[in-house]
C-alpha cells in the first residue's frame, strides 16, 4: 500500500484561524478603516487594479495570487472576486465609547454569521449608531460575516457587552426606548414620530428573546404581517423593523 508522503495542506478554518476578509466592497471598506490592522493583501492582477480605482491601498503589504489559490485558502464557496485581506478582528466598543446613541440594534444571542452580517448591513443603511452583541453566544468575526455585511463591519461600531440586561438598563438610562420583537407579541409595531432614541432588540430564530431580556424591554411588539407566515428570518425581520420604527421620523 502506497503512503502519501505529501498529504494535502489542512483547509483554512475561519472559526479558529486568522481573519481573512474577501470581496471587493468588504476589502475596500477595511482598507479605508484607519482603526483596522491590515496584515497582508492577496489579489489577482485584475482585482488589484479594481481596488486601486476605488482608493489608495495605503502601506499594506500585497502579493499577487490566482483565483485557484484563493479558493484553496478560503473554500470553493467564498465569493472572493479575486481579493482577500488578512486582518486583525475589528475593534469592539463599550457602551460608553459611542455618543450620542440615537438608534441601535441589540442582538440577543444571535450566532449565525450570515444573519449578523446582514443585520450590520441593514443597520448601516438606516444610519444606526451601533450594533450591540453579547461577549458569549455571538459569532467570531469571519470572512462570511464580513461578506454578508458588505463593508458595514468597518462602518458601524459593534458594542460587545458581558451582561445584556445591564446594557439594556444603561440604554434606558440614556433615554432610549427599548423595543423587543416577538412574532407572538400582542401589539403591532407602529412608526415612532416622537424622535425618541430607539433600541431595536432582536432574538435568535426559534428561541427568540430570553425571558430577562423581555422583562427589560419597554414594549414587546410584532411585525404586522397579514399573510399566513408570521415569522421571518431574523435579518429580514430586522430590516423591516428598522424601516417601520424609523419611518415616522422621515422629514
């Protein structure tokens, strides 16, 4: 029986290896973030030209690569567009680091990186000041999350808290109205025209908000959907919630 003296290299594991961001929008946002530590840029010649068309590369080290090499590094499912950037994880903030807070999205144990990334993108689109996650039961930063966020990971501060209950109390102390979302809540969400700062609290799919989180919300509301399906993917629900909750503040 023959023995393979040169076994294949182990596949990159995004859950415990270095952080690689990929995709043109995602990498561009990271390059433009002065607080982001950039280590090494891998790009095909065409992708490098496209990146240079959108801005300066700064002093980041870069090297030429091929699509096949990027697929070997990132996996065949990664939509890398010919570019990957090795970085340190984005800096996480505390509640006292961001002021003012007019609109925040609070995630109660949402662990799927696709959903967290999509929520970050939506929060950025609606001008949210921050997204709050817990230190435990939240995903590590990965290329999957960053790609789903389409650059928002470097545009919207992420606040990491150890105790979500304490964080909600602090938000209320800063004058924010805390709205918890549950498809079984009695009251439907209505647009808010008072201009009061809002905290939109979303729970994990299936489990929803934890009991203590519910108790600390000023109101529990649901999205008023007339169709037979009453619940949505949490990232879709967050988008609708942000639109509905803020539309009354439009000029």
